[in-house]
């Protein structure tokens, strides 16, 4: 299957990175190379792009797409949360910028074999890295009813989580659930008809929750955002595109913690903790897709872009902010 994916907030993301022709940049969620192509267009022959992805099919597609660009390139099959290890393996200390696009690619959604979509019948899979052993099948068929309800509620923000978990457990007692449509049927049976008539597809939130659990997405994101901030050179920028409130909250809170790290009590007139900010926010409120982009790519509807910039070494701890 051909790797197709429309990169959301493309211009906004590439512009926000302020790419230096001789800089080092990382696309931590390479996918088909969409955002990476924008970076490569602005890099000169001395510039370097490092593309990271868990999906070997994505890496192969991106390498082919980017081969015509004159900049240097390194492609690595890994999780973006391992960026420090990736850089160390390639004898790189600091980078000038990075992008993380946290959306599931169109290729993964549209490839029925991957089991990400509730619109196509496929094996219960949802693995970002097809070499991993743990899949959606394991979550659906081995988790307790309590655990299923917890992840569907927390990761899917689904109001019918307990009821859906109960129906899944009853259904699998007859026989293991092996396909996406079997799971969809259990979800539809659990969600009251009145709730199914409005809003998104009744399986959307549960599928999101199971995918997050299978790929350990939220804990990996927390680790990744801090690691990417650590490895930025002064003036380097990190651009993160999120697609649901759980992701956006994590990015927002980590940026806020690093912009205002002071832990002194509010009544202290001056800072004595010595913790100083190491980034500043480039975007106040997150950037969202334009009307034109939404018409061309409805999947951009929930996308939010937040950008931070690494500060230089000469900083002072200021009690009331920076």
C-alpha cells in the first residue's frame, strides 16, 4: 500500500522552526516525510535531518520521498522518546529544532491490516511498531473489566466507559474478539441509541483509548517533550502538534513547568530555589488549522500546534516570571 499522509499545519510548523541552512533538525514522528520535506527544502548541503519513526514502512517511504533533497539525512527506527540515545549513537550533542506530529498517519488509518480504524474490518492490532508483541487483541481480551473501563474513561474520555467495558467482557466470554468490527459491535451495543445519534462515531473514543494503551503514548510523550527540550541548542525550537486534549495538556504543562520552574512559596519576595527557565513559549495560545486547510483535510480539525524555544545560558531566576 502506498504511504499517503497530508501533514497538518504544514506551513505554520515549518515557519515556526526558523530553519537554519546548516542546522541539525529532528522529525521525531517521521511518517511519510511530510513535515521533514519542508525542513529539507530549507536545509543546505551541510544541514542534517534525522528522521525517527517506530514504523519501518514509514521510514522506507520517507527515505524514498526525501532522497532528492541535498541535505544530509539519517533515518532511525525508534521511539521519539529515545531521542537522546538516537543522538548519542550518531555523536550529536545538540539540535537546532524538532517537530513532533502526534497524529496517526493516514496510511495507518487507511491500511486495514493495521487495525487502527473503526471504519474497516481488520485484525485487532493498532501497533505503531509492527514488531512489538503487545497489541489491541491483548488489551481487549485480557484486561479486567475494571482496567478496560479505566483506560476507556481516561484515554478516550468516554462517558459510557464502564458500560462499554462490561459489554466487551460479556462478548469475549463467548469467544475472543479478534477483529475491529467485532469490537465495534460490542461498543455499539453498549452505547444507548440516543447517544449514538449525535456526535462522533460511537467507537471513536474507545479505539483512541486502546491505541494509546497499546503504544504507551502518553508516558512516551511526557518523556519525549522533556528530552527534546534538553537537547535543543540555544535558540533551537520544538514544535509539537497534538490531536486530543490529553496530549495537548501534557505539552502545555511541560512547557509551563520549564518556563516557570521556580518552586519558592508565593510569599517569598525573591527566588531562593535557584531554578531558572530554560525555554520560552513562541506560541501563546496554540495555533490551529485555517478554514482552507479544514476544507482540504478534515483530519486537521482537532490539531493544535505549540512551539517553544531554548534559551541561552545567560539567564536569571526571576520570581514573577521571565
